């Protein structure tokens, strides 16, 4: 899990510091405030730690974290060749983009990452503490983008491997590689089994892996449906159930979700938030972005119903003076802070009242 986060001079964020990272962490804000960017940066670092750590258990020599992290930043953000990863540094800043992360793993290890680079960086992170403690073998990171990947499964792989074309970044490629792991025999954690069952009951069916040309199909009753004819919401839920069944999503996983409510009905959104809470109770740490009132409000309700879980909210607020973004942190157990989602809802309510009074 991530315990502490400090980010400086990243895109429009001059500083992002969270010393009490939650079991669930919601990031909200207007468009172009950097929500997905923060998610991708944290994922790139976490995934790099996973890759280097796992290689240590598989071979006697691990790749350098600096090289792995540099490559992951490039393939996750896909910056222009002319600017490279230096384009992630806050424009006009004379300071480096710096990142400091403290992790804790299931086995009690405490990897501490410190890294930085300037606007002139193209393909390599300049400074990294190469001797950071690595994670245990169970540590992993998963990123689920806003767009579902099951329909485009083969296209994503063809685009990136062997052609290495721009379009689908590593959040997509890494996810389909995790989804492509066969469902193994044997049991998995009871808490995750309950989440899986509840997710499948949302749509009275299940996504199954196949050995056919189309890698996934949707089964409902005795009928089989191809991905192209399956509703977007079902496919989004199916990604989570597949990752649980093939044991890629487990205790010790850091799960990043970019707008998970996309294509879901409000009733399903509320149910999904409850299941994310169940995942957190099973030892999965969650970071998610959203513009949706039902997501934010349901997480507040869940936080108040589950006071033992830490649920944090970060609202990214653009500043009129310099165009930078200021993060505002709060505990969801205390309710929703002032934010654009609530502001938009109140504005509609005021307009509705005004229209009613004018009749």
C-alpha cells in the first residue's frame, strides 16, 4: 500500500502532499485539473516497483529501478518525442518534478522511493534512490482506464506488440496482460469471492475467458454474447470479476480506477462503490477519479458506515491567479467538501427553483 505521497511541479500541480493515504482515495475536480495525471504517475511508480521486485524473485539480477521507471513513465504518458518526459514538469517552473513515495507491503517491507527530473529530461529520470528496498512477491499494481478494454483486446495488443504505435498507452497494455492470465483452479480469498459474486449478480451473468479468437464472452443464463453486443457497463464490471478470478486482484494490490462509473446506471454505481469498500476490507488499496455525484455521495455514506476504513478525498481546485491547481484534502467520514460536483448540482437546483417561481 501507499502510505505517504509527495509530488512537486507535476503538470499544473505545484505540490501534492498526503501523509495519511487512505484505504480508498477519491480524486475529484474539473476537467484538465490533473486527476488522471496523478493516477497515472502513482501507477507508473507502483508498477515499476512491482516489475523490479518480481524480477528479483525470478532471477539473480534485477533491472535498475531508474531504467524501469523511466520507461514506464514514457509508455504510460506517451509524451511527444521532441519533449519527452520533461513535458510532465510544470511549465515555467525552474524546479524539478520530484516524487517521494512510501509504500508498505503485506510482508512488512517499507520501500521508499525518491525520484526527480527537469524539463530537459527526454527518456530518463535523472535522480532515483537506486537502493530502495523492494516489495514482496505479492505486491502488484493494476490500472483500469475509463474506456473498457475487452472489446478492443486484440487491437490493443496488435497496436503495441509488435508495432509499438501510439494510441493505447501502458495502462491499457498492462491491463490486458493481467486479464489474459487464465483463471486457475482452487479457491481464492473468501472476501474476494463475495465481491465477485455480488458484481456478477448486478447483471445476472458473467464474463468468461475463452480459447476462441474472441478472448472474452458474456454468459447470461444459457446464452452467450460476444463483447461487441455486450453493454459497456457489464464489460466494466467484467474486468473486475476477471481480475478477481484469475487472482491478479488480491490482498496487497494497489488498484487505480479512472472514472469507474462510466456507462453505469446510478443504481449500479452505488452498488459498485459498496463493492469497492468490500475490496478495501479485503486488503486492496484503491485510488479513483470521478466527476460523478453518485460516486462521491455513496463513498461518503460508505465512509460513515465503515469508520474503521480510511477514506480520503482530494479535490483539485484551479487557481485564478496563476493557473495552477491546489489540492484540498478531507476525510470522507466528515462528508463531501466544497467541490465542483456539488456546485453543479446546487446550480441546477437553483435554476429549477427559479424556473418554478417564474411561472
